[in-house]
């Protein structure tokens, strides 16, 4: 949706992102930390009344999230309305948007765009234990494989509120025909190596007899390293349908492909409904 929100948060507080990611976080990773836990620990190391991020709270993160709405990638806002309009032309079909991210969930929740369009958000969470709400602990860390858990929750129709009461509910067996959102009806857009497990899961469909969905990779074509990564890690292994610049306008590749994919899937759903009714 937007450039990396954690990097934007650091920059807004006068912290050099390159030092944070390439020195401090990388140092923890090299000492054995999982990458997600490494960056969350370094964030918390910067929180405090006399530290660069100050007495940071969840409310502060949500307020910062509002500022991210001005940094949406081109055409994204129009895309949501266009997709809703496309789906409205078909009988008994609806569309939902979800965020599954290794970023901070509170930042995403602060976005007015997210509040308007998204059904669910799954991201890393921090917590405090004092009245002032200053963040001190990791409440939830979403690693690259952990992302697939939330795809399965969406697939099986398990809501975030249900998981609070029953954390292992997603492991309950459900036949593919009982699942709320089939993999064949999913379109996943990801922009990094942490999305590879989800790319593969969505595209292959986890043995769903109806097959898999569509996975699009997003990368910055102006950066040679990003383009090379898209080719070697996404396209050649067949993990994604295609890879594109993050431009969602109707006239650009990604925007056109997503709109077309949604229309085609809606048409297929209606065709199947008609066959059942005959």
C-alpha cells in the first residue's frame, strides 16, 4: 500500500534507517535473532522518555498511521472503489480486503483508508504494562511463515475475535468445501521475501481441488537489486503470476491485471453457481 511504515516512523523521529536496518538489526540477526524479532527488539530499545522514539504508545503509532495515507502508491485508492464496482455487477459475490504484514499493526490501524476499506488487519503488535501505555514488550511477531497462519484463518473463516478466545482454532479441520474463502478466490499482492510462503500457498491452493489463486509481486524497477530479486526469487521459481512496479492505476500493468483478475474470478463464480442450479 505504502512505502515501509517502520522506515517512515524512524525517519520522522530523526533516526537513520540505514543504520537501523543494516547495522543494528542485521547485527542481531547475525547473532541468531529471527529478523522480525530483531527489528521489534531494536524498536523497543529506542522507546523511552530520553530515547529517540520517546515515550511511544499504541495511540502514537495510530496517529502516525494517519500520516501514511498521503503516501499511498499511485492509483491505490481508486483501485478499492473500482474493485467494489466490478464485483457489484455479479450476483451473490462480495469482495473483502485484508492486510497481512510483518509491520506494526497499530500504524496500519491508524489509516483512515484502512478503516474504510479493510475487513481485517494482521500485523506485529507491541504492548505496555503501565498507565501511560509506553510500549515495552512484543505482543505478536509475524514472521514470514507466520503470515500463512493468517491466510488460513481467512480461508477457514476464523475471525480475530474468535482467535482471542481460542488461539488454536485455525488448526480445526475443515474440508475445502466448508471454507469461507477458497484459495481460488484469493488475490495476494506482496512486496518482499517475507511474502514468499504466502505467494506459494495462494498460488498452489494447498491442495484445494478448485486450485489456487493469483499472486502478484511488487518491486521497485528503478533498483537493480529489487529487479534481480523479482526475477530470481519470484518469477523463475513460479511463485507468482507476475511482478510489477507498485502502480495501481487503470492504465498500468498491475492495476489492469488486478481489475481483470477480479472480474474473471467473479465471472467464474457466477458460472459455477449457474451450473449447480441447472
